[in-house]
């Protein structure tokens, strides 16, 4: 496969502050998932509903560990398990919300690999994953450890 497309749809009703919207995609995972400014900005733990940052963090974590799994498997070290938490730090000091940085916190169980080779591959996957490339205007930090 040399080319493919993925789609998602957002719908919004009302003002920015008081309105609300839904997110949907063909897989059904986001089938009418609600979001709003209150759920995005006034709910610090993020449990009241999704938001664009949560979705980008999930996409980044998922893409990154898949890219790393391909790299590890390609050199003969298929991982037993990879776990990644992606955190997006937001900043509003410049007159509007912006991504300040993204931190990928990786814990990996990779039998037989040396720490140096693991870190080299983990860093290469961070640089090469399509979502990292798309977000390259934002500093991306990697905290990785073998467990």
C-alpha cells in the first residue's frame, strides 16, 4: 500500500464558550463523541469528555509504540509489551492556547536487547513516527526505560 486516507468529522453548534460538538469517524470509535469548551478548558482531569488534545495524545502514543515495535522487531527484538503515555503541555501566555511540548513516557519490556540499542531505536522511532513528524513544530521529549 503506497497511499491511504483517514477521515474524521466534527460538528459544532452554538458559540465557542457555550456551544458543544460531536466527533465521529468511520471506525465507530468516536461515534458522536461529545466535546465542548467546558469539557476542554474547565475540567482539569479531563474525565468529563474528550477534547482535541486528548485525541492527539492518544494518536501520538499509539503511533509511536507501533513504529517502535516495527523497529524492534526488524532487528530481532520483538517487544513483549510497550506502554506509552503521551502528555501535551498547553500554554496560554502568548495570547492564545498553543502546544508547549509533548512528552512521550515509554516503559518497554524487550527481552534480550541492550539498553543502548533500545534507546537508539526508541529515539529513532520518535523521530520517524508519522504523528511525530506531523507535530514537529512542537518540542517532543522522550522518557524511555526498559522494565
